[in-house]
C-alpha cells in the first residue's frame, strides 16, 4: 500500500509539472489585438493585418520558408522580440528572444555577401553580437538605423576599388529611415590567430555606435577611450586585451 501511495504521488507530481509548464506558456500569450491570440496555422496576411510593418526588424527567405522578427516590446516588455516562422505563408512556429536566430537573419540582410569568403571574420561578428548587452543589441540591429557590416580589401584589385549592393526584396519593410552606420572590417582580420581578438575590434566599433560617437561634432582621442571603457564595463576585458595585443591600442 505504501509503494502504491508513493507511485501515486510521483504520477501526481509529474502531472502538476506539465500543467505548470502549460500554464506558464499560456500566461504569456502573444496577442494580435486585445482579444485575438497568435496561433499556428494562421495565414501571414491575416497576422500582418494586426502587426504594422514598422515593428518588423528582420525578414529572410529560404525557399518556401520565411522568417520575420517583430518588435513586441510595446505590447509585452518580457517578450520583446518574436521570430515568426512561415511555411508557404502559413505560421508554423514562433520563437521568443532567440538572439542567435535573430543575428542569422539580421546578417543575411545587413552584412556584405563577401563575408562568405571570410568565415573567421563572419564568426567574430556573430560572437560580438551575441555578447552585447540586450539593450545595445536591440539598438545596433534596429533596421531603421542599422549597423551595416562590410569589408575592405588590402590585396588584389579589390584594394583599389570594390562595391557592395543591398537589395530590398518585394514586401520588405522600410530600412534606414533614421540613418545608417557602416562598420568596415579589413580582410586582413581573416588571418588573425584568435577570434577573440577580432571580436574585441568589433566590440570596440559597436561601442562607438552604442555611444553615438559619430554624431559628435568633433573627433577626439577621448572617444576611443570611452569606447574601450564601455567594452570593459560589458565584461569583455579578455577580448579587449587580445585586440590590443594583436592590433595595437587606440
């Protein structure tokens, strides 16, 4: 009888656990409006009757699949960003605050295509974006004033002149409505011995963006020191030290 009671308690505990999980998920539903809740199977057209284009942050296509990240902060500060996944224009899933997925989509839109030939630099960009404080990450990946990652070459004919092109796909939401921030990375970084050193360089440049340094009327060396201090405040002393070791101090 005692064994049976223990078994019953275990089963009851498992049931409670799953009920709690379902309740926790249901406690933060994604609302299209005050009454309608987001659910799988909805057509994309119907969903975006309720979500304005201005809240779209990234938009990428892969054959019949489409990923759209929207800014949900006005409706729910805890949820913040939602990546909607569509198959043939029907919602199949959504993921909340998935930074890695958002970075992947963002770089498909806002990183130069030549980075495919420079995987070490590309991985360092991803690593740096992952390490940004969440509020800074939201700022630098805002499509209204995005950071564009592009490369410049130090060898071959491309060192004399080269071009990059960014195209808007049909149905793409507006971008660059508040400005554009171009972060240029030398192709020499591909040969760097340590990725953390390259991440340190990228974090330094993103710190300038976070501090709006390019909007200052006059450049001073103090701006470089401020950017370095910000990297340290973010907790990335190792990246800063490695960047200084390999590439020199500013």
